[in-house]
């Protein structure tokens, strides 16, 4: 029996009356006392320096399933204590999806956290670093002038500065700012993706970082000196001949500059034309970064050039760039993908008659949007995607986001139909396409792939539907993950592996 507005989540299924609460476990007696009983969920707990209080994130008030107003609360670490609400901003404060715990200053007087943007902008809004007195008061935005997302705040041991990560145009850097406000100092930059870090005594920094030809490893940072601590993949990498990855930029149809990555196969030969794959990321608010991408390396090892693009809608280049596709999916972002294809052909590296495209989640959706506008692609892989947007209403976990961005169908039907054109005008598609998904996906339910498969089958276009039993939006079973990659390659090889003679013409 379901009676709430937001009633399902990916990996959970239908939402019942159970909730996630905070408990304190006494290690000696093994007794656990609940701190936060009630009808709300609590996430991202963080101990105060004196271990007397816990800061956490919760979404409370009436109709809490109809908004995204996450707030910071503090509660004494003892049974029967009452939680005290710190933040009152109408948008999200430390949204659990950002995976950044509230951070206490060493003296316990301040809490650093992430403040989101306008609720209307949902995921398109940039989120900033903020601090607020632990006993309550007015928050201060420290990165208000920085048009980039920041995550994972951490105070230095003297409490005078806060370290955090900046998502910036294909990279994730480590930065520092005075906790009282001031100039941002970037401690570690370059072509890299830093996924996590921590501070030890004397502010020694350990971090996890990846580069295009180096999978994640643990490093120590002292000043500007980055010293490797782990060598998990060293032996394997010595045996491999990896692809080279270049950063690229080009103009889209309307003149907007778009950035991305060009992956060249090992033993690349200038002047030779290669079968080329356009790889699209999910989100849409997310970005490809300068990190090791196994699937790019796999495809390149099989003789493919890979073009990975951060089209409009991506993060890393500011709020205006992200929200450029607001309620307008498959328009500007698809034009950016088409421009990337033109760029790869114009450079002489891509064979115009041997083009493939593919992605997962919104990357799969953008694949559908693109092949419904551009008939040059000879093979496509669309993972966990949708095209008949109207049919998703009430069947996925994004009801709040959809109503904020698109409105309700009975009032804004034209918007819903306009962005459903890959299904409504499926007869424009000529590209052989394989559709994949998990049968337990509540993020983009499988019926979306089934509809597109059925449409292309009806049109007589070569297509397949691959269903992974027991899997949610992300395929987690190792044998299935391998199967996904094998099917990607098999499908592309079927349509894009001509003779070398043909490609050189």
C-alpha cells in the first residue's frame, strides 16, 4: 500500500515506512541507543571534536517527499536528546547525493557544509562551500564568486583554513580557502581527477588521484610535492601499451565552445582514418575528467578512436553551461555531439563512414536524441535510457525533478512531447542500436528501453534488447559488467570493423 508522493528509489524499490536513523553504540556493553526516532531519514553523520555532538543531514517538515530542502542538524550523542536545526535555506544543504559530510572546525565552533542553489534549478545549480556557527546563526558562503561545484570540506588542524575539491573543466583539483573567507588557493592542479583526501597530524595530506594513464592510487602531498604511497597497478601497467588522450575544443553549431577528450589507439598512425566512437556521459550534470577510463582504453586497444565530450548540460564549466539544456533535452547537447563528430572527421582522424555512438543513463538518452537527428552513425549502444519521456511520468524516482523542470504533463504537454521526439519520431532513426538495462532499475525503468527496442524492431532496423536480471540502474554484478563491455565491442565490431584498405580511402 503506497500513499506518498515520492514512492520508489533505485536500489530500494517501493519505499515503505522504514527510515534510516542515527544510533550510538556503546563498545563495552554492545548496547545501541537510537538518537533520532521518527518518520524522517538521517544521513552523513559527523562527530564533533569533543565527541559530545553529532551533525547530520535530514529533510523534515510537512510533505518532505515533495521537496529537496535538506538541512544540517546537530544532536547530543545521548538517548533522548533533541535535534537542533542549523540551516534554514530553502534549497538543499549538504544534499546526501553530493556525499560530503558536514565538517566541524577543530574548536567545535563552526561547521562547514555545501549549500545548493535555487530549488527550481535542481541538479543544474552550482553548490558552494558555506560555514555556520555550530550553535546556530547566519551562514557565510565562502565560494559565492566561484562558478564551480565544490565537495568534501575539511578544516585544517588550526581551524584557519578549509580544504575542499573543485570540479573544474575536465579536472578535479584540491584547493584551500581561509575559514573566515578570502582568496582560494589551489594546492594541486593539472590534468587529474582527485576523488578523495584526508588530513593527518600537522596537516599532512593523503589523497586519491587518477590521471588519463594512471588508475587511482594513494599519494601524500607536501607543498607541491606529490609522493606515491600505493603502487597497486604498477606491475599491470608495465605490461600494457596504453592509448594517449588529448584534450580537445571545438565550436558547436551556435558558436559555443565545447571541450572533450580524444583517445588515440596505441601505435596511432597520423594520416590514417580510424573507426570512431562518440562516448557520452550520464547525468546530464556530470563530466568526463582527466582520469583513467578503462572502457576508453579497451575500445582504443581494439583499434577505435574514442571521442568523449562534455556537452552543454555537463558540470565543471559553471551554472549557465549546465542549465543550458533545462527543459530542452536533446537540442543543444545533441548539437554539441554532432559538432564533436564533425570535428573528428575534419581533423582527418575519423572515418566518416565508420562512426559509432553510445552511453549509459543520460548518455544513453543523448545517444537516442543524436541518432534521431544524425543518420551518419552506423552503430549505437543505448544503456539504461529513455526516449518517450511522457511515459516515464510516475514510473521512475525523479518525480520531484521532473515536475520542477518540465511541469506536469496535463499543463505542459508540449514540453513533454517535444523532448520525447526519439520515440515519437523513431522513423527518423536508421542506426542499428542495442538497448541494455537492469530489470530492477527504478531510475530509468526498463520499459523505456523496451519501447525503443520495439519501435526499431517494428521499423525493421537491426536491434537487440539485453536485460540484466536483478540489476538496478548501475550494473553491479562482475560477470554482467564484463558482458556489457563485450556486447559493446561485439556490436561496434559488427558494423564498424571494415578492412584497413576501406578506411584509408
